[in-house]
């Protein structure tokens, strides 16, 4: 069984690029890689998830999972795909209806020919099913995480049990942002209960209220910095899920879904170089 929390070493030979929700926009991804002169021999790409649906080429985006330089976390659209493909695995009432997947851009699956269906079911779906909820990269001051929506805890009862083990005696434990230490010590079974927040949640994003944030020009583009840009004990977290026309930083979460599938003047597929943006952010 693949771990829900995947760890990667720091990239000491090249650059790490974090890419926002691709949603089938493989053509835009190719353009962004060309802009930065991406070198697959030493550079890496880490996706915040939602590789599929809505855009024109979901299958090509899934094929990226075969590349050794490409890593991704599980997004809610991958969850919907897995529940559509494997009905016996459905556990959430929200996901019991195939229409949820199809109406959210998943109808590309029904348009695949026999060759495409075979590739999807026998080559690509196993790779999707093996995706983690969280990827942590490196150690120390340069450490960072990638998650689809937010590093927020889930079920209150399990939270109480877990945080009691960490000598944190809040009762009951509310939904709270995890720290590096808590994430590292979190058992896989408890981490699995946090998927609603990590894959579907929008609470941290909504807490970064634009009217109370400062807009600044960053190396990655226009950035809204909240009154609380950093969460104590938590390294930088790259997240997506909720499309917005500007990047946002709140409670260590750097939100970079720019609504690529919309293909509007103010939308784009955001590609961020960690080695460029991280030193700049730590200076805020």
C-alpha cells in the first residue's frame, strides 16, 4: 500500500516547480515548461492535484504520472474518478452518484475509444490510486509541503485521540492547521480521516480575505498576503483547489490555482519555482 504522506529529498541538482490545478490543460503545461527551460534530467514538477476534467486532454495529463520527474498529490477530481471507476470503494454519500463526476468535467472518460479505455484502466488508474494526500520535500528551513486544498485536521474524535498522543490536551480538539511535527507523527489511519479537509476543504483559503490582505508583486505574480501569512511550526504549503485570479498566502498556505481551464484573460496555469519563490516569501 502506498503511503498517504510521501516524502521526497531536497532537489540539490536542479529546480522544483509546483504546478496548479491542470484540469486537462496539457497544452498550457507544455508552454509553461518551455518558458522555464525545464530540464527533466535534474528538474522536478510537483502537482497540487486535479490533473483531470474540464480541459481538453485529461489522458495526457494522467500520463505524466509515468514520468520519474513528475509527482502529484490526490485532488478531489481524482477522488471522483476513482469512485466512478471503482464503485465498490465508495464510502462517502456525496460520491455515490456517477453524475457528480460526469457533471464536473468527467465525461471525457465516456468518449475514450477502446485503446484509451484500456490504457486508463490498466495503466493509469493504478497510478492515480497510489497518489498520496500530502508530499513533504526536504528538511529544515527549506522544507515545504504540497497538498490539494489545505493541511487541516478532520474528524474531531480522531483528532482528540491523535493530539492526546502528542501531549496536546484540548478537549474536544477543533479543526486546526497541522504543524510539521504533527504531520510527521500522524499515523496513516488518522491521516486517512483527514481527506475531506486535505482534498475538498476551503476554510483556510476563505480565511485569507482579500479585503484584509495586502497585494504585492512576487516573483510568481500578483500575491495577496493576509494579516497572518505564516502558521507557527508549519513550513510553506503549496495548495490549489479553489481558482482565483491572484495568488494567496495565508497561514503558511500558498494558493496557486489560477483557473487554467477557464482560459480567460486573467486565468492561467500557474507554475512556481520553489527555489525562486521560497526565499522571497521568507523575507515577508
